[in-house]
C-alpha cells in the first residue's frame, strides 16, 4: 500500500500520490493551465486575456500587464462605466 502524499502547487493541500498526478483536483489543474496559457501569451506579445496580437504599447508601469484594445473596451464597458 502506497502512503506517499503530494502537495498541490495551486492550493497547497496534500493528497495521495497516485501515478503522475500533480494536482489535487480538476479545478486546480484547470487553474494551472490558465496561468500557463496567460504567461505564454504575455511572453509572445499577445493579449493575455484573448490571445490576439497586442495592438498598442506594452505596459511599462511596474511591469503592468497590457491588454488589447478589444479587451480594454470590454472591461471598461463592463466594470467602469456602470459606476
């Protein structure tokens, strides 16, 4: 019987180590996938949200993440203009 335990790199909970399983749940696996996807897009000079080519200057203020004009407009219409 295998009593080895692993620690999930996303939520830091321990779970029984079975095979090559790295995450405790599908939710944590999905969160890790989305983080990798956003980072890869950002490193490729694409919008981290939608993956389209970034159409403006890169954010320079404290390495702030930059988004394409479509995502910026969506965010503004959804969250800022409601106030």
